[in-house]
């Protein structure tokens, strides 16, 4: 019987794909254990209106799903910091990478509830899916309220599982993990209150971008990978510096896709960030550039005066003002600066890992979904 610390290493090339296979195998085992514990506590109580209970629902959303960007970045950070697959350090990497993916799902589920988003990854958001189950069962009460409540529980369960995955890791990794969680929550708070306050200033937007998206998606995975490898201070500092620039570029691309992304590719409606008055860098650039009727339309963002049908017209005006080109320029600038951190004269990192990280980074900051 496999112990929790054991991670199989399939005979596949020594690339990030190997780590992804191992992460999914670990998640499947952990979720199977969770399901057994869950069923023991419920002692046969029916799921009633649910087609599957929360652990099964979570398994369907988590195992084998998503782009696994955080796994890839943590893996390249691990190798760049001197880590080797198949070692005890590698087992630490797989646990923390699995925790990152589970935390990411928590964030998506709760974010969709807060933003009232109807879809995610080309399928109904968790709260919408639960509301559909409620209505199909002819259940009592308000289906939308039920859906939100179930999605909150599902997100909480994901966060609990993520914390358990890192619970027996060394103190240094757990310290980074706690900092990552604080950043994520602080960024979400600033995002919500910034939208409510109709913030348009660049400083606030940049800070939210780095906290809410760039930190837990890029910077911290690279740092956690280096920490799992017991990397030296020079390698860790270089990866952190790279991650900070690369994470900001990733967040800027999020801004772009939130307005001009293809819903058929992103799995989310275009223009939601505008309609919800998200305090993004894109919105701050638009506030600096728009004039006349377009500026009046922008001023309506975050108020009842902005109708859903106004959003495509505003998106066109923002593009015509050169904001899309400016975002592209900023992304390219941050990407180049990030890569320079890895090749500085006083930095010694594994060259194959740097090449792998560069490829992953380029795909991330110019992604279409």
C-alpha cells in the first residue's frame, strides 16, 4: 500500500509533464482518502439533491483538469535550484505543487461566487451547477442561494485539502505557503473594495495584480520549487526576482483576456472585468487615455448606468485608445526583465531548467486562455 509520502515516477521524459502526472496521481490518492473519511462521518446520510457528494465533485474538477501552470513553474524552479527527480526533495515538490493546484481551484470557485460568474473553463461555475441540481430535483428553497452555499463549502473543502497537503512539509515551505495564502486573500480583498470604490489609479491596480494573480500563480511557485530543492540564497533570489516580473506580466495578460479574450477559448464571457469594474491596470490605462463619449462611458463603469450591451462598445474604444498595444509592450518589457534575472553574471542556475522555464513563461504571458 502506498504511503502518503510516496510518489510514483513514471518512465517518461524528465520534463514538467512528469511532475504533472505525479501531481495528479497524488491528488487522486488524497481525494480517495478524503472520500473515505467523508463517508465515515456522514454514516450513510443521502446526498439528496446532489448527483455526487462534495469529495466526488471536487475530484471531477481537480484531477486531470487545468493547464497546471503552477506545477510547471514549481518544477522548473526546483530543477533550477539544483533539485533532482526521484529524491526525497522531489516528493516535497510534488506535495506542494499539488497543494498549489488545489488552492487554485479554491480561488476559482470562490472568485466565481463573488463575481457572480456563470461559467469557468467552458462549463457552468460551481455555484451555477449546484443551482441547476437544486432546480432539477425540485428542491425546497431558493436555487441560487443553495448554489452559492454549496460552492462556498466546496471551495472551503479544497482549501482544507491544500493545507493538509503541505501540513507535514518542512517549516520553510510552510512559511512560504502561509505568506502565499495571505497575499491571495489580501489581493482578493483589495480587488473587491477597489471595485466598490471605483478605483482607477495605477498604483492600486499594480498592487492587486501582483498580490492576487502574479504572486500565487508565478512568484511563489518558483520560490516553493527552489525551497523544495534546498536551493542556495543566490538561486532563490534570482528565481524570486524573475517571478515578480513574470507574475506581473501574467497578471497584465489576465487583464487583456478579461476584456478581449475569446470566450470559446477562455471559457468565460468577454468583458466581465469591465462590467464588474475590476481595478485592473487596463482600466487605469483607459482612465488616462479615453476622452469624450468614451470617457463618459468609462465613468459609468461600476454604476447601474452601465448596461451589459455597453461593454463591447467600451472595449472597442479602449482598444482604439492604444491600451491593448500598451499592455503588449508592458508584458514584453516585464518578460525580458524576468528572463534577464536568470542569466545575470553572478547567478548560477541549471541551464536546461532555465530553458524550460523560459518556454513555460513565454507560453504563460502570451496565452489565449
